C-alpha cells in the first residue's frame, strides 16, 4: 500500500497558546502541549495541525509572522519544539504546521528593509505601486474591517499590497528570490520532523492580482510539491482554498500539486442540510465536488478556528442557515459567516451534535476535529470577531478550567466561566468519569472510524432512499464496503435503500440499539430514531 497515511488519519487542530499552560504565565506552550500528548493519543488522534507559533505581534492570531525560523518566545524555544516532535513521534502522532507565506508582518525584517531602501533586494519581496488601482468589493476579505487592499507607507513613499489586514503586506510570490525563501522555510521545518504544511490562504499565494506582469503562479504549487518530496517523501501539502468547484483542480493538479484540500463546499452544504433537515441538499453538496486524483484527499470538518463561512451559498441559503443557527446579528460576521461553535448552534441537543459528527467521520475524506470539540465546548459572543470561538481549552473544573494557574486577566484568551458551556460544567476531567459523555462517544467513533478505511480510501456512491430526510452513502475499498445512513429529521423513520448488491449487514456504530438487519440483503426497512445514524459493515454478493 502506498504511504498515503493521510487517507485514514484523524486530524486535530489546536493553537498552542490556548491549549495548556505549563509555567503559569497564562499562555499555552510547547511544554504543556507535550504533557498532553498521551491525552491526544488516547483520544485516537494521529495527526496534529498546529496553528502559527512563530514570533508575531499577534495582530491576526499569529498569522502576521515576524520570523519564520523560530518559536514565539511566549510558547517556548526551538528546543522545546524538538522535544515535542520527538514525543509526538514516540506516540505515532504526526505534526503538520501552518505555512503562512502569502504575507508577512509589517514588523518582519524583510519589510522593514524593503520600506527603508528601494535598492534593497527586500524591496522586491513585496508589491509596491505609486498609484494603486481602485479596490473592488470582492477583493475585500474582511468587510467592515478593510476598505482597500493598498496601504500607503510614508517611509517608502509608495503603496504596498495587502489582501488581509494592513499590518500584513503581501509577499511578491512572482519574485524567484521569494520562492527560494519559501523553499528554505519548508526545508527548515521538514528537517525538524514535520509531516507537511497547511498552506494558508492558498488562492492568494497564486493569485496574480496586484502583481504587475505576473507569470502563471499556479505552477509554484507544483514546485513546492517537488521540493517537499525531495526532502520527505511522505510529507503532505494541505491547501486552504475556499473556491468554486471549477477552481478546485488548480490545487490538486494531476496529483502533482497539493495532496489535500479543505472541503469548504461540502461543509457549507452540511449546515444547509441540517437547517433544512433534508438529505437532498447534502447529496447536491457531494455531487458538485469535482473528481480528484487518486492521491488526493478531502479534509472534512464541522468547525475550525475561523468563522463558519457560507460564501459558497446563495444569499437566501445563507439566510436559512442564519435563521436556524445564528439568528442574532452578534452571532454573524462579515455578512456571510457564523462565529459560533457547534453545540450552541444546535441548542445543546446531544442527538443533533452526534449526528453532525457521525456525518463528519463517515463522509468521504479525512475528518478534522478542533480542540475542545471532543467535549462540546461553547463560544463567548462577548469577545470580538473570531475570538468568540478561540477561548482556552477546558481541562477541569479547577481555576481557569485547568488551563493555567495565572490570574484570569493574564490568559492568552479568556476561559468560558458562566452558563451552560462554562468550564465548571464542560471539561475533560468531568466527562472522562462519565461513560455516557461526549468525549467517550468521540473516542468510540474515532476507534470505529479507524476500522473503516473504506470511508477514507474507498470509492463512494450515494444510495437512493425513499425518504427525503435520510442520507445514505456507501464506500467500497479492496473488496469491502461500509454504508452510513443518517436521519436528518426530528422524527423517527424507516429507510428503504434501493440497492440489491449487498448482504450480511451488521451495525458497527449507531445512535441506539437497533434490531439486527435481515442478513439476506433486504434493505427495505432500516429503522432510524430522530436524528439517528447507523454505520453498517457489508459484504458484496459475489
């Protein structure tokens, strides 16, 4: 079997500064993360995706990088990182890190040199104009927070390009010297053992907007992949690219560019289907996905560290989701996003929460959990912008939720203290003592998912049913198949699958105890509770 380890991996995303603090300064660190690797291993995680941990003024949650070859001193040292990598490897956990090379911080030495001397080689690391073109509304990434993608710098006497905040000047990727710097950055972290990179804002990395006489930068993705393979043959490029279906092949290429892509399209259709309680929407979401190379893989998710973006849907569809899950303006962001975690969106309904994650773990692709999802953490809408879903991890009912011994005002991000999702009620320690808790359910579903490589490796097909609220699909791989059936409605039902080629079905995982199915292949009546789900192991009729 090819070493496409990511096909059946369990990804887990975390920000080091909000995970666990080892020294009591209020900021999570690598020593703390290392101490929790046994927890992550027991949960079943096989790959960690770490958000940026580089030195940064933190204007944009660490995505404004000042030094690509070091660790933010608040989080530890390079030595701490190396020890963390060693310990993760001992537990069979791979590590992927953020590659943030669309832009730098305006405090990066490259930019400081660029603005100070037009004859410096670093001046051409960025994109400068004396008379910038008018910014079009669709070029604005943060509506309400940005007015232009050009900012005047008095010291340079020119405008520089920035697709994100003005403190994040875009790098001139068309410059071969910048491309060589990116390869050096990749080589550095590969040498320290990482298994690949999440390419932040991938469309802007290859988008020539604002770069005069730019060549076709799509080929740079292939060059990055070639370099990656030359240094570590099993390493992976994961692109953050929220683009229409016709643009997706740009990132996979012919299997010679990125191996993985976030499945933004399916994510948005999942929430629309949950809002409508209708399976047709989910079927449409899968059908619009283009075919991808055999080496390629989707990374499926429910939520991540940014807003739940809905910009791939129509305005009326966005409004449906808003009404169902974010009816108040304070719950929405940028006009097309939701700044909430999943449990509050679903009213804390355990049945619906399980249904959403059962879909996540069984839909074709690789699942991604974000820290705190395993215990059903909530959000804090009193915090600004995206910070509402970036509160610190809740480990116990101790001070600061067990995250840190520091005073609450010293924390990297606040802890949720009150209400249904306060740390006194929602935390790891309490749930680990309760066999019916969400964290124990998560451990079970992860364990079962690992036993069903068909969902990650297999060829999938949607199975027709006689019920509009039931979504069923099957994944085949190496002569074995797995079927997942989900009832998206709030009423029990009996689903009829319109297929005849399967027999000897038995439940691998389900929301409740069901009567065994008839072993002769009769799928004419599959009972499902309200928001019920069943994963079935099947054998083909020869």
